[in-house]
């Protein structure tokens, strides 16, 4: 079943598991129940008025279990179109409409969301986006390199400054706060930003590089703009934000606020409460892909498929598509992420467990438009954090020159040491 | 393994599934990794300084699968104490600390959270709470009755007014907006509140009852206080809020804001993205119980164990405990919810699929401190919505008098009709 639709419906795709449900009936129940409430018992005259509010079943693809498979694996992919006229132009309204009550209705997962042009129109998207971040750094021709503060809780400003300086010396492009560093007496955000930006400048005189420092934006929701102003006033040239702890709308409002004029990096903290189950929650491509870009994240972190905290490669690629696609195609019939072409793209940042021996895989899977992001892979380098950064830059340079890492390492001692420590993924 | 702890740690409990993990090692990894980052390699002098920032393993209970069970069912309940000194006094900071990165680390679910006295101190909790809501309504001696607007999208003000009036006539104590009703040209919040409160007054002259109308608070996050002011200015005497779409902190800030001086009713929209999986997410007692009360919800809706959208009774009872407990006990060794005794209690509102024939079960499971909440059970009554409300009030009265519903129905035609339509749950 498929309907031609005008351009004013957002479409949700659900995967719905049930051993015996009539999935077509269920789909109709969703389309009616989450919009006009009831339909068949309406008088005809009223139907004409209400039709523009009625949800539509776009498609129902039932997957019967193959012989021998457990009955539990019977499922359907159901696509429902929701009229924009029913909800306001914000992400809470859309999510509550398409997956508010429905999220609690059995084994059902929200696997895709397609935004109508008129819904999208309300979202400026990332203020800087991938290209804007490249422009700020003056780096157009290679993947970027980011490092993450480690063990910062309980440390004072001089310790943070030194850690920042050592990371910066290694030639990283971005440094991010630990997402669990909140306002605290030892390293309050303004003082932290001041000493770190000072360290960035000092390192920059050695490396000749620019650097973005994403300071962790935390605290009460209604004070986030003021907190961002304080950080930016102190010199922060980027912000880290735990989006899922505050809701997508907080990000959307921050990213469009005139005073928050620096790139925002979205951290995936709490994302594992949503995406990993096959039967419940919200898929990673929606949660960490489409909605992050829609809400205006300039860079998006997510668990890489390589390291310690693992997400399957297929899901990583779906996030990448959602963040990077700019190809036009029909928004109803088009595939994943084909609807967001009007927005700036967001930098994908696959994270966790990354060491230089993984760089060829990251570039193979993500191309050049990626941020290589490391914590332990920088700080745990046998020759220190500065060497850790250099080893990554060497790994990137080697890959871009088409030289095997092992060969490139022969003339690059930092990379050599990293490979001795962590190996090369084959 | 168990440690005596000073009163400045919040404790998270995780259920962690793994076929072969060393759960004690994993617990230590969490306690160190999510606090100071590293421990064993610190110099002794530094350890003395850092000790107050170090997370502690409170307990590790390993459940080996019984013979014959699938290996996949090997799990451990791990309790970790996190020093308050590491995070700010807000729910995003606590959640990001205890379940930010960790949520993405395999099959792990956050099953309990215990707040330290010093963390709790920062939260005033519900402004009205259960007793405050009773006082506003002047109803002390029975469960309350709430009805929900149905099919409001696409309807105009006169239609809403009439629907409100019919509901109110039946003797309900509270009426809530549909959670998917957002700002719209047909029924903008101020006009909607005006006509509904007018209808409430009109009905009140017939019923002699007071009534709370929870208008749906929606729109941009940073505009929520202003939107609440508008609704309250127009006469709203309660607010409905889709907490999980905005984050717990938005509720916490609204509930303590001096201008938001009406009860707030928390809707569980999106909750099914978190709680139903055994292996991932956040348990219902934490999500819809402890955190809602901590953040200041005066009433909390959640899926009942009886109706169409079902949650197991055990989880319902855990939510009830979290919302209602006032008994003191040690916060470390005490059971569930024993930590929140200093906060006002929140009214539990088990919802979905409720009809009068379920009222004896609701009262059996929840006692008198419960809101009986119905949508279709009011509007779908064969004699109309006013009769629907009356049938519920009769069912409640019958139960409180200890008279079996069937007997009570003999002299109460509305209840009789409801029982004929939906039966009595045996």
C-alpha cells in the first residue's frame, strides 16, 4: 500500500515485532490513533474537514520468519506519514507525536524519520557544519584529529593546562573536555577556558596550527545560554554538549542562538539507553544522525565500530549518511537521510578505543570527511601525549600518501612506537 | 564486597549481562573509569588527594545461569557509589556521570539510583505533591478521577469546550490535554484554557466540585516558562508536560520556578524508548518513579498493568514505591526509594485502557492514593462522557464501601452500562 503525498508530512518508520499481529491493521491504528483519534465513525462532512489531519499508512512490509526460525522473529517495517499541521515545528512535538505513546506499545522501535520540507524549513541546522569547522581551522585536505582530556576530575588548573599543552603540541585540531567534567571549584569553565586557550596559543607557536577547544556546556537548562556566553566570553571557540541529557530542542535553540557563535559538538552520553535493543528505542541513525544534524550539531560523536565501546559498522555508516548526505532525492520514496539535503553537513566523529593502527580503517569507512578522535590512543602513547598526537598525524599522512602504515612507520618513530603498543588492525 | 560510605555518594545499580565477564573487574573499571580515570598507577601522595573523587564498588551480585538455562542469562547486579563532589547538583550531570558513556558499553541497564542527602538537598521536589493536589481539590478521602481529552486535533474551541464540559459533568477531578496537542491556530493554549476553565466553572455549578485542568506545556525549551506564564495567566490551574522530550532538568526548573505555581503532571511519552528492554535502558522505577519525583512532578502518568498499553505489575509497584515512600531508612543499605523521604510524594496515575471494571484492581494495587485515569473509558461510555465519569465515580464509591461492583451497579445505571460494555476484570 503506498500513497502519493503532498510535501507536508513527516514520515516515521517503525520495526514492529509480533508473532501474530495483523500488521496492516496495526498500521492503520497508528495512523488514525496518533492523529485524529477516530475516523470510520466520523460523519462524511466532518471527514472532509479532518482529512488534512489524518495520518497515512505509507507502507507495511511484513517479514515472516523463515522455516525453522523462532516465531519471535516475525516483524514488519511500517511507515506512517504524519501531517505537519498536527504539530509545532520543534523536535519534542515531532517525537511525542510519532513515538510518544507508541514507544510503550509492545516491541516497537523507531528506525527512521523523514522530515517534510516544511518541517525542515524551521531548522537552520548546523551553523558551521563540516565546512565551517574546516574553515575555522584552515584545514581542507585531510581528516581532522581530535584528542580528549583524560582523568580531569580532581585536577587543578595547572595540571589541566599542562595536559592541554601536551595534547596540542602533537598537532591535534580539536581538544574536547571530558563529558563528565562539570562546574567545580578546581576548574570552573571560565578559568579552564582561559588557561587552555593560552596553552593552545603557546602550542600554536610551535605547531603553526589552529585549534578548537570544546568546553563542556553543563548546568541548568534555562541557564545554558548564559553559561555558553561565559565560556565564549572567556575564549572558548567550541562547545561540547551532552544533548540527550537535555533533549534535542535545547541543542536546536543553542545552535540558532546569536550569542552561541561557535561550533557545537554533540556528545552521545546516554545514547546506549536508546539504540542498542532490536525491539525498543530509537535507531542510532535517527538518534545520533538525523536528529543531531537537524538540531544543529556541527560535530557528532558516536561509538566507533573498531574500538572498546562498539557499534556495528552498518549502524555507523547509517549515521555517517545521515550526517553527510547532500544528494537530492524524493523525500517520500527516497532512502535514508535523503531529506536533509538543505542543511549543512555535520562532522562524523567515530570514537572510543581509537589508536593509530585503526586510522586506515577509519579512512576506508568514512573517507576524508571524518574526525579521528582519541583519548587513550593519545595519552597512553609510550613517548607521551605530544608524541601520541604526532603518531596519529603520521598515520593520517601515511594513509593519504597511500603508503602502508608499517612502511611509513619506519621513518616516523612516534607512529612506530604506537604500532608497537597497539598494533595495526588487519 | 561492601563498604561503609559517608553520606556524599549517589549510588547507581546496574544489571549487566555477559556470558563470561569478570564482573568484579568490570565493577572496579566502572568505579575508577567514570570518576578519576585511573588509580593504580597514581603516586601514593596523589592517591590521598584523589581519594575523595574515586568511585566505590558497593556490591557485585553475580547470577550464574542455572543448569540448562541459556548462557546468555548470566548477569550481575553491580552497585557503584559516585562521589557528589564530582558532579553538579542537577539531573543531567548525575545521569551523564552514571550512565553516559556506560550506557553504550554492552548489555547494561540502569536499574536503580539512590541519591545522597547532599544531592537531594538541591531539589525541592514536587511543589504541591500528592497532599497539595488533594488540598487544591478539597478531596481527602478517596482516589481521584481524571479524564483525558480524546480526538482534539482538528477540532475548534466550541468543540473542545463541549467535550470538556461533558467530562467535567461526570464528576472527574482532573482533566488533561491530549499530549499530542501542540500550539495550533484552532485551539491556542490561552484561548483553550479560557474556554475550558469557563466550562469547568459551569460544570462545577452542577457538580459542586473543583477541577484541575492540565494544559499541555509545549514549544521551545527556553520559552517554556513564558508559555507556562501564558497558560496560567489565562487560568490554567495545572500543566501537563512531556518530560522525557525535554529532559528531567527542564521539569526540575519549571517545578521550582516561582511563576509556575500550579501542579505539574508528568506524561511518560517516549518512556518506552528507555524501560522495556531487559538488557538496555533505564528501569521504569528510576525513569518514571525516582527521577520524576526528584524533578518535582506532582502527578506522574505511566502505563498501567491492566489496560491496552501494558507494564508488568511489579514495575508498576516499583514506580508507586518510588513516588510514595516516606519511610526513613539508611540510604546506602536501604531498599529502593528509601532515599527520597525528604521530598513530597507524587500522585501515581496508572493509565491506558482503564474502564470502571478495573477500579477494584487499581485500588487493590495502589490503595487510595492514586488517580484513576481514563480516556476511552469515559468518552466511550454508551450513555456519553458525563455518564462515563459518573460510572467511574460510582465504581470508586462502591469499592470504598466494600460493595461488589455488580451489586453496586444494580442501583447505579451508569456503572451498570459500563460493566455491560467492558465487563469486570476477575
